[in-house]
C-alpha cells in the first residue's frame, strides 16, 4: 500500500499556483485546446463542470475576457448543437457541451504545462448573466465538487482527471501578483507547517459538513445551527459569502452589534464605501463550529 501511494503521487501529484485577485477571488490558468489557449479559472468546490468563456459568446462582457476559440484547436470535439443551462450563485450561463484537451499552466506568463493536457468535458459559454462578470478576473470556472457526474450528464471534472483528493490553500489577502497568493495540490496534502484539523464531511454530491454553532463569543447564539439543531453547510471555494438561515442572520446582527466596541457598527459600515475605520476595527470575532472542531 505504501509503495502504491508513492507511485501514485509520483505520477499524478502536481502543484498549481493560485493568484490572489485583491482578496476577491483566487484564480489559476489552464491551457485549453491544442495549442493551449490561456484561460483564467476559479477553483470552485461548489460545482462540477469545467466552464470557459468562448467565441460563441459575443456579449460585451464576454469580449472583455479571454475566450476559447474551438476553431483554433485541433483537439476540440463533440461540440453539442444543443444549449444547456448552468446555474450559479452569481447568475446563470448558457453553454455548449464539448470534449477538449486541458492542461494546467498556473500563471498567465507560463507556456510550459505543470500537468500535461488530458481530454475532459468542457462547457463553452454562449450566453451569460453572471453578476459582475464584465470586471471579473476569471474567464471560466473549474468545478471541483464531490459529485461524480455533471448537470450535462458527463463525468465531473475531477472524475475526468481521476483526481481523488486535493488541497486548496488560500493565503493572506495581502499577497498579490501572477501566481502569488495560494496553491492547489492535486492528489497530495500540502505541507503548511502545522497539523491539519480533520473535518468530517457529509453527503455524496457536495463537500458538506455539520455546522453546530454560529455566533459571537460572549453573546447568546441562535438555537438554529447549534448542537441541539445542527445545520448542513457546503464548503464552497467559489464564493466570498457566508450564508445562513434567516433566524441565524437575525441573531448574528444582534450579537455583532452587541459585541462591537463602537456604537451602530453595522449601520455605519453600511453607509461607508469601504470596510475600514473605527466601526470596522471594532467588529468582534465570529465563531463557527464546523465538523468536529471550533474555529474563530
């Protein structure tokens, strides 16, 4: 078993740098097609499909992005004449299903693949209604969800690559630059200098875990998402938002306001253009109890 794991890591394990885009989203570059066309993608643990802007999409937003041109690739095949709808928290997209060679480049400047191209299912955007896509630093979405199949009936992206494990490390938001800010380790555990805290996952289709506490230290927490009434939470690397049931949100607002060192913290921040100043600095920590551990 030990030798098998070593061989497997030798042949399959590889590391891809992530770019921190001003603390908003982390991206990496893949090479789509032959020869490879650079496409910036978001590693998204909440979806399953590899999606790219394409020349089929002629909207103003799409034209501001790198668009994969299937006519310039010798390996693009099985392009569906039918259109499919994919839904995301940011909005919906219309895609054509296809099969294409995809390699990992990591950075915009790289021309040498970190991992050579493999034939995978690729969704080509023809229409999009993604909020803020025009100014977004990504051209596509790299679905890394737990499910085995996609909404299009294909094998999921990780299933196509035969990837069974990965480590996604998002670094300090102050670290910026091409290929700076994080790492994605495929088929291996990233050495971070500290021991990992095991997190029990639930569900067959998503990276889910038990959420047993949401609150502010020293304040009364909601009974929903508690030890008595636990919630199921999705670990989604494709969003910067925390989402809770309405009753938990209402309780959090009260607890945050009560724990803030300034008066009317949330109201003051709502009226500001940036998250800064005394109201921001006075915010208390928020405490989450996920899986079998507690993190603040």
